[in-house]
């Protein structure tokens, strides 16, 4: 797939100008449009890096989460809670990882209705390799230095708090 040609102008800035003319100044419109476009760009870049491993970024995040747990396994409900995704999404993600032999599932002995997901040795190898590749491309954020990445994190934090992601 070839990269689309760059426009000779910033379409988001143009939309912002047209918006101002029609409805007045609404800086949040330009901001959200920029954030959504950045998300598309970053997801495309990181998905391209993890694709050779048979992963999407969502599956990669689940593997990373399992490597962060002490025992290498977590209840499915905890995975959804930590990744902030719907239980159906967790099931789909983990089931794909199971089919790829990167994760195993078993009944949770501490919860009769629950299921534990555990990372396999192959899953650990894959997540380590994918992580090296993602770090080598700075997770798509190489145009920013460490301080700027910290500023981006800090700037988006109040939005995450206000949405109920976590309590400060």
C-alpha cells in the first residue's frame, strides 16, 4: 500500500478556520480532530510493527499486561479492567492469543465462574521481540523528546480522570 500524497495545507487547520466562519471559535474541535488523527497515525504505525508477530496493538497490550503480573496470569475480568475494555473485547483478544499459542486459558480456582489467562513461553518470546521493535521506533512518537512525551501524558491525564478511568 502506497503512502497518500501530502496535502499542500493542513486540513485540520483549514477545517478550524471554516468552523470559525460558520459557528464561531471552538478550539476543542481542532484539538479533538488532531487527537483523533494522531491516534489513527500511531495505531497504524504500531500495528505495522506488531503485525509480523501475528499481533494487533490490543493483543500486544494484553500480552504486556500478563508479563507485568507476578505469576504471568490474570483473571479475564482484571484484564478488561486494566486495559479499560469491554469483556467481549477481552474474550476476543485472549481467544486470538490462545489460537496463536501465546496465551493459555483455564478455570479460575478462586472464582467458579471466572477464567484465568496465562502467558506461554512463546508469548513471552513474542512480547519481548515486539517490545524491542516498538521501542526502536519510539512507539511512533520519535518526533517528540522525553520531556515532550511527559507533557503529552500530563496534558491528557485530566481528561482520563474526568472520564472515570481512575481516581487521583
